[in-house]
C-alpha cells in the first residue's frame, strides 16, 4: 500500500503544473463532452415517451463516459508502451479522467431531482389520468436505471492493456561510480532492488569506472573536449562497459561490482558508454533510452568540466540521450561537484541522495518509475473508474408519493 500511495506522490512531483500541456487535457475533456453531447442530440432521434430534458441528460452521461473511455484507453496504452518515461502526464490524465467521470454523477443527481409530481412533467409527456401518471412514473424510473448501463463504456478502455504484450525495447544506461569512497554506501542494494523490479523489455548497460592504476591518479588529467574527441570506445581507458539483455542478468552483474577502481573517471565513462552504444546498437530501435549516473560527485581526472563543449552539444549524444532522459544521482552530501553542476545547468535532473537505501530508491524511482513491472498507474485508473461507477450506481430517482 505504501508503494501504491508513493506512486501517486511521484505523479504529483513530476507533474508540470506550469505548462500548457497539463491544463490542456482537462480543457479537452470538457470541450469533448460538450461537443459529443451537441452532436449526439442532433444525430439521435428523440423518443416520443421521453422529453427533450431527459434526452439531454442522457446525452451528457453517454458523452462523458465515452470521453472517460478514451482517457482510460490512452492511459493504458501509454503505460503499456512506456510513454510516460518521457512524458510525465500521469496526473493530468488522471485528473481529466476524474472530471469525465464526475460529469455523469452530477447529471444523474440533477436528473434525480426531477422525480417529483411536478418535475416528472419535464421528463415525460403530461399524464391526464392517475393511471397514465403511474405508467409514466414506472417508465421514467426504468429509463433512469438504464442510464447506469452506460458505465460499462469506460471499461472498454482497459482493452488497450493488450498492447503490453507488444512492448518495444528500452535501453537503460547506468554509469556507476565504484570508487573506494562509495564502498560503504547503500547504493548497490538499491540498484539491485531496482533491477529486480524492472520489466523484461529493458536492456541494461552497466558501466563501472575501472581502467586506471594508482600511479596515474596524480599524473593524468584531460579536458572534456579531449574525451569527446574520441570516436572509438577502445580509445578511452576509464570505464568498463557491460551489456545485459535483461534486468535479471544485470542483477547478477551488480553483485559482482567491487570497489577496486582507482579514481573516478565519470565523464570519460559516460562518453565511453555512448560510444559503446553507437558501435553495438546503432541499428537497434529503442522505444526509450535513459542515462543514469550515480556518483559521490567529483571526477578525479577531468579538468574544468564547467567550461567548453558539453555532452549535449554533440548531436549524436543529444539524440540518444536528450537532457530530459538524463538523471544524475549525487551522493556527495555537499554542494554539487563541477560536473554535476554542469549537468544540472544543462537541464538534467540531479538527485541529492543521502547514504541510505530509501534515498537511493527514491532517486531510481523518479528516473525509472514507468519502466518498472508495476501497474500502479493502471490501479489508480481502475480505482477512479470503480469509485465513480459505484457512486453513480448508488444514485436512484426520488420516490414519488
């Protein structure tokens, strides 16, 4: 339950309230309901036994539930295809679904208030005799109940979950600082738990920082431009790159990480990871590609990383890893090191992780929420649909005495 609630907290934290996109979905919801209602009233012939007032109420109900079906379908489809990895629209879509399902509840409640001796005239033709009145009352009550069958419409949207069977491949590249300063952190346990929860359609590249010997620690230095000038991964010394085709294989690799590397060639390892992907996976179409670097901050070999050309200035790197798909997890417990600050200034997300497992898991969750093998977003969608449906089903017409 705590994970379920925490997933909603993640949707709130990543929601882009200050963008037009966030408010566009609720606006589209309201406009679509109005448009479907207007078109429906013109296309559907009016039944003689029901007046325009009842037909209008029914049109609003059907239109709103059709829009709700569309949002349910889009949420399920985008969840199944990991669309939310690049578009944090979960909250605005859930909010739009809530609005779409709230409209039928309001309309049913308003329609309920017409069930009185005087109000019934607005729903059915005027009854001349008491017998005709009783007939109209029974007919309109049944018509009210039939409206609730339309609550089956949103459930059709869940058929889009079938697309989960045809998911594309994702590439998650992780640069892990396994220098001696990281030896006593909880990062390994958090990384292992994260891999254990990833779905099978995720390939993992795990890059550690081996490559230099102790004698080179004080004598070797280079600029970021020199690193990015290399076009072959074998020309870079720092960084050991390993490809795992499934998260379970990567889980085995995590448990073999040692802290025997000398120094922290973080920038070099990041570029080497990119070159490795270009050399081995250039023809592989991925649905999503993420880069995550986990370090305690300081690059031991890089000179002035806050000046000159940066990774995102390179067209190929920017295409493979756009800035919104790059996450830095910084365990420095201090002001960001120059390289971390450069990533942050460029627009990449930088998470300050304390030295505890929960902090690392929170950082990984923010980066990999939609890649995990959980259906929390689908569960939230189902919860909203079920709650509104139950409320709608509980609304009954007033008893006419």
